[in-house]
C-alpha cells in the first residue's frame, strides 16, 4: 500500500461518518482573501474553528482576523518560526497574546485549530483556550491572558472580518488550503464540538458536522462547496467578498481526503520554488533539480498529470525513490528513478543515466503528460495529452504493452533505495532554461481542468480519465490494491 511521508497528522486514512467535500486554495503571491463587515455582537465570548493545510513555511501568514484598524484587531496566524500565534490588540496595546512553543511544519498534513474565548470566566486559564488536532495547547512562549470581562476586538459594528489574511491588506496572506471555517458569536465551544478522534485509529482527529451549532449574530460557516461563490456563508449569513480567488481554487483535497502535492521539504539542491498549493514547481535555469510528491507508493496502480509551461529541452517527468541528494544527480540518473524527458526535438524514457526507450515524441509548452505506474507488475506508462505513448496499455498487467519495466523496490537490499516510489518532475540538465511544471494529483490542479475526470473510486479531478484500475494519490485510496 502507499505510504505518507512524512507523518500524516490529522489526515484521515479511514472512512468517516462525516465527509468534507471541499477546501479552498490560497496562493500567497496572489494576495488572496475574503472579506465581510461585522454587525455589533458579543465581544467577550466567541469561538473560531479552522481546518488548514500549510503550503509555505518560514513566513508570517494569517488565516483569520477581525480588524477595526491597525491598533485594534484580533488575529490568528503562523509566525516566521512556524509557531501558532493568536493575539488581540486594543488601543495599540496587546491585551491577550498566545504563541505556542510547538512548531507546525508538516506541509503534507491537515491541522485543525480552535480558539475559544470567554472573558467572563473568573479563572484566568478558562478565558482563552486553544486546541490543535483535538489537543489543548498548554505550553506557550507567550501566554498573556485577558482580564476578566475584557472586550476583545471582535464582533464590532463595521469591523472587517478577513479569512486568509491579516490586518494589513498588503501582506500576511495565507498560503495553503482552508476548510470548514467556522466563526461563532456568543458561545465558547470546545474542539470536540468540531471534531473527534477516530474510533478505529484513535490518534487521528477528524471533522464533525457543525450544522447543529449556534453561530450567533456574526457567526458564519465557509464550506467552499460552491465554486462560483467560494465566499458563500453556508450558515445563511452575508457572503464574503472574494479577492484573487477563482473557481479553480476550489479543491477536493480536504481533512477527510488528503491528496498528494509536491513536497517543498524535499527540495533538491534548494533550487526550486513551489506555489499554487504546492501543485506548481518552478525550476530555475542552470539547475538540475526536481520535486517529488508528499505521498509515496509501494504497491497498487497510481496516476497523476503534469502540464509543461516551456519548450526548453531536458524536462523530466516520472517517478523516483528520491534517495539521493548528490550535487550532480538528476531525476533518472540512478537505478530507482525513471523519467520521460525531451532533448533536441525528440523524447525518450531515461533511467540509470541512459535512454531505455527512444520511441517517444517530443513535448513542450501546453502539453499534459500523464504518468501511470503499476507497482503490482512493475510497469510504467506515459501519456501525452490523453493518449498513451508507444501503444501503451496500462490495463495489460504483467504483459506491460508499451510499458517501461521498473525495479521492484521491495527486493532492493542496498541501503541506497528506500523501497518507496514518488511521482516527480523537474529539469535534467544544468544547460537548460527555467522549467515550470503544473501538477495535478487530483486534489487541486495548478492548471485549468476542463473535463473533471475522476478515478474508479470517484476520487480526484483530472483533465484525462485515469486508466481503469489506476487511482489518485489520496488517503481515501490508501490500502487499495489498485483494482
């Protein structure tokens, strides 16, 4: 079965009674945000609950705020240190400030964050509570509690509520995916009102149906299920105004079905950059770098797509065990990585620093390359714009019609191999120009998908239908035999 590397914090790997259908992708360079104006509400008692999947680390990024002005606001964000920070500013002075000692650096995982405030409580520790993945946070770098009956800068008439951005519209935008965003006016709920631990896998925290909660005057619920109106308040209140968000930013990557993306923590030679929810990878010129998926594969049949955005030579798209980090080792340079690459108007499949299949067409700007890997029969197939190359038939099983035979990593005894394949894309040669690759693992494509084809289990959103028996790399498909 496939594996998730690194850890799968808060990402469901089993069926759940409540399914989250969608999330919304926020690409920080675009300055995305959602905005609405508050009415007068309860400033002493409220709750915010957000599910999120980070795409960028080491940067100050807000995901929720209520703002009167730069001297009066409530904000939830990650610091440059990747620590969770929640604070309230009143009259230019902080009246509450909480920053976790824990850091949150897993870009492959969904996190659930709940902040519940009730300043009417006599006990200081009951006035401000924070949970991450169902566990209350009790160790902080900063923990300045508000005074009893303090008015927090929330639910103020005319105040701006922002999702995916902070108090400054020119910066502090979130980068990643948000789902099940709930704001509660007048009630201090606990994390268990929004999620629960899985009965069969008690370390996995999963969402619950929130429709029975009391949202109050300014409360809202963003479920992102309407791609034409991502700011729709599913609780029936005033909708948010969206800025730099489009229907293509609706994702099926969610807390109950976590999809693979490119993995920025596996950034070979530290040369590439990631964007569009880690579905786009940009390789600078003069580098032989590549990106790999967050989910690895050890058995079964799997599929993904890559759209190429340049006509340069030496594009490489395929699979790798990504076990090496040498300065001169590109995708397809060892025995455990395979790539469809192009050079001088021709294409080939390359492995172990040699061409192993030359009957391949060239490809370039605008072409979509499909990769279908059959780890049960150790075969690899490539398609170009929906047609499998070399008369390839991914359903041919052990016959492997038109396929490239690949190593069975389970039999690799050397410590060099990790026993896991990952989807990969990048540049092969330092003489090539910059490379740009928009991947589609099925959860949220970095290129516009027109056909919306899913796999045989009805998961994913692809431009071209995966071959029969081939699945999207997502947690709902974990444990599948590929059939």
